[in-house]
C-alpha cells in the first residue's frame, strides 16, 4: 500500500490516485478536500478579474497554496 501526505493539511492519503484522491500543483501534493477549498477561493477571485490572464491565475494559485501550506489549511 502506498501512502502520501497532503502538503497543506498534513493528512495521510492511503492508496493515492493522481487526479482523483490527490493532485499536484507546482511542487505541492494536495488532497481532494484541500483542492476543493482552493478551487472555491480561486473561483471567487477569478470572477471579478477582467481581462483574465493565465499568468495572473497561475501566480494566484501558487500564492494561495503557499499561504495554505503555512497556515495548515486553505
């Protein structure tokens, strides 16, 4: 059995399946609940952005992940 840990909440994910139970963002492993929280926050920030830029979105994603890793939650 393979086990990995979420870099944000530090919870253990047994039998990880990439794209379903954990995800890679930049250099971070993120579990599904933390990814859902990240998506919700990104959605709120991206809705008001006009014009939209993928460069800006990538930087925002990375910044939110780094803050989440420091806090231990997203």
